[in-house]
C-alpha cells in the first residue's frame, strides 16, 4: 500500500487495479456497466475498471456508471477519470429499459439504513429493482453485490458461515437481501444468465467501515461495544478487485462467494490496537456474545488468492487517518447490531 495522506491518495489506492484485474479484463470482451455506482464503493470500483482497461490497451471499451447522481460533483468526479455516467431511477422500469447495453454488469444498488423506518422502500430497492435489472440484462455476465448478513449469526470460534449454508437472517434488511439474491437466481435460471452472488462483509475505506468506527470511538474516548465480539474485514481495493475478477467466475445457476478476510478480528483486540497507536486507552462496554456475523472466505482465497493488504496495514493506515482528522462519510456500519434492525 502506498502512503495515504489525502482523499485523493485514498481513492487512487482504492482504485488501483491488481494484476488479477488486468488478467480478468483481458479474458472477456465488452463494456462494463456499474449499477448503483454512486454509493460508498461504486466510484472507486468503476475507476478501477477504467484504469484496468486502459492499462491493458482496451481504451475503446466503455465503463458506464449508473446512479441517481443527486450530486453533480459525484458524476463529475467519475467523468474526470474517464467513466461515463448515466442518471437513472432504478425503480422506474422504463428508465432501466432505456439504459445502455453492456456485456458485463456489476450490480451494487440497494438500501440498508433507514429500513426500520421505511421497510417497504428497502424491500422495493432490494427486490423490485433487481427484477427490473435482471430482466433487462438477461444476457450479461452479472456480479450481484450482496452481504454476509444473508446468513444467521454463527458461533465464535468456528469457521463462520459457508456459501452452502442455509440462509436465515434476522430483520427486514437482511431478509430483503436474501430476496435480492432469489430474484436474480430466478431470472438467471429462466434466461441462463451467468451470475455470481457477491457476499461482502466488511469493506475498509478509512472514511468508513468497522476500523473507522472503532478507531474514531477510541480517539474520542467513546465506549466501544464488544457485544458483537468479532468481524471479518477486507481492504476495499481488494474487494473492488475481487468483484471485477468475479466476472470470470459467473455461472448459471449462479455461484455464491463470501468476500472478506479469512480470520475474524476481535473487536476488543482491535480497540486495544487503536489505543496503542492513538495513545488513548479504549473504553470498553458490553460482554462478548457467543455468536457473531462471521464468514468462511476460503472459497474466495481459492479463486483469487489472498488480499494484497493485510490487517496490520489497514490498522496502521486507519490510525494515521484518524490521528490527522481525515474525512469521514458519516455513515457508521452499525456492525454492533445483532437483531438486523438498521
């Protein structure tokens, strides 16, 4: 990882294509459409695709980012890096039908926070939008962003939830994410659409994520709740790379892939690590439960090898970011939530 001092440094690092991305992009043809590209992860993923295509000399292939783009600055930022942008309300079936064709689709749209107040909106975003998109792009290689929250909590000390385990999560949000997967599976089986269900938990981007949440609390002297005793994490740049590489692994019926770090990270240990680096003793609250959302990511390691950024590098970078008052997105992960109510 290169030194990170500014948001520009961070976004450059998160969008840096790996050799595996270059190899993947060489192995298939066609444009790449990123739906829901205006969120926390979409801009750097779209930029990574663009940088990867340019690096291998495939400049003519288009990278198209689709979002509501309520912020003109967000669209302009992508355009400045060679990514085309299209504003679209994905709940509008006719608007989805009018989107550009693309042989390759990365689907990132969805809603999590606010579910407890407007569950009907979350269900519409997480099941109705997939129906529009899966029917429209029935012939495209498709990577569907999902979440590890589709599983129930698993015992601490075990391997965590495996891709073949039954799904059965708590709460409207996680159940609507199961619904998203089921809708894409339905259309994949009906039309033979090659797809991967990309179950991500939790991406680390210094401005948000589990490490940002814990480090910020330690720095401010706020209590760190350890009731959720552990979490798996992965550098967002590695998560971006794996999503792009998943376009080479699509199948019908769709495959599923857990994307995260191999070893769960103790929240109490993590708070202590930030305490040492920030020279602030962490304030701990709660008692570790016997279960957590934990994930068996061995399949992703078999497919793509280990991530390029390890946990110590992430902790060091996060501590430096917090120490120098780096920008945050103001969007806590709420990884502490155990009942699925977001």
